C-alpha cells in the first residue's frame, strides 16, 4: 500500500549517449527525489564528456505521439522540458503543456560550449513556450539571449530575470554557475517580484556535465512533492553541489556529476 505521494514528472528532452545530461540525468535526478519519471525524447545526441558530435531530431509526429500516450493515461503532476531544437516542435509542445505546471530548462548551449539549438528557435521559445512556464531556469548565456541584457554581475542577473519575467514566465531562476566569480549566485525572482539569491561556493571541478538538467528536474520533482519554490530550489542546488563534489571523474572532458548517495 502506497503511504506517500509519488509525483509523476514528464520530461521532454533530448537523449545523451554519455548518460551525464539530458533525459538520462533527468531520470536519475527525479528518481533520487522519489519521483516517477516519464519521458518524451525529442532528439538523440551522440556526445561524450568532450562534446557533442551529432544531433538527430526525432520526427515531430513521433514526439507528439509520445506526449499523447503519457497525457492520455498517466497524468503528470509536473512537466519539465529540456532541449527543444525545432520551431514547429516548440509550438506543438506549447499547445500540449498549457494545463500543466511547466518547469522549463531552455537548453541552448551545453556545458562544453557546443550550441544545441538554432538561433531562430529563440523567438519561438519566447513567444510560445516561455509564457506557459511556471519556472524557467536559464544559465547566464541563455538569460542573455532571452533578455537581450549583457550579464557581468549579480545586478545584471537580476535585471535579466525581471526582463524574462516580463515575457510571461511566472518565476525565473537565472543560474550563475558560468560566472568567473568564486561565489556562485543563483537569482530567483518569483511572480510576486520577490528576489531571492542563493549563494554557494564554486567547486574547482571539470565534472559539471548535466548540472542544468539535474537541477531543473530536481526542482520539478520537489515541486511535485508540494514543496514551496524557495525550498525546492535550495534543495536542488544542494543536491547538484553534492553531486559535483562526489563526481566519479569519468571521461577526459566535462564529466558527469554523481546522482546518488555513496
């Protein structure tokens, strides 16, 4: 007999052959926080810790079919989106998620620096999907693209977050992990315009592959457990920081974090 709620999290994202990011990192993160992960794969990537070698987008009608199969039966509590690399795909997904709580990780650039989406997708994301989101979690580079604000410090992060809020997102988390500072500041602005800054020490590690995916999926699962947003963000940040600290040091490039306790 089930004694506690198991949140159902639908993840719409790309597959990472190395297992460190994308759907694979999402599943591991949701499972860690005692959620049930369901998946819709939008693209299959050939990648490793050194970079992305190839991307094969799946046909949009097949992505649509995957979404319909889940929504018609399993009824997710939260939907999390990751890499969406096609304008028509983004529009289709936007029409599907409007009745659900959406956590949007606007994956545009991999940790390795590889660009993952075409530039013409950005306007469609801003117009169609972003206004449907409960929370959007851009990194500094993605926040610059979405807000058209150059970010050089925390004040710029806050300005960019407010600009993205104006575009229609209910809540915005601008991640500071790509900053050159030794102190990472993640800026959360909620729909009531309240600003919260989460500070953590930057870890000297190359093993940061999939941190954005893991953070967003962790937040999605914690929200599914009915935690408030501040608490969910803090717990997710702590989880990712711990995962970086305990990373197994796989591969010769940007390695994956550890998604479970040892």
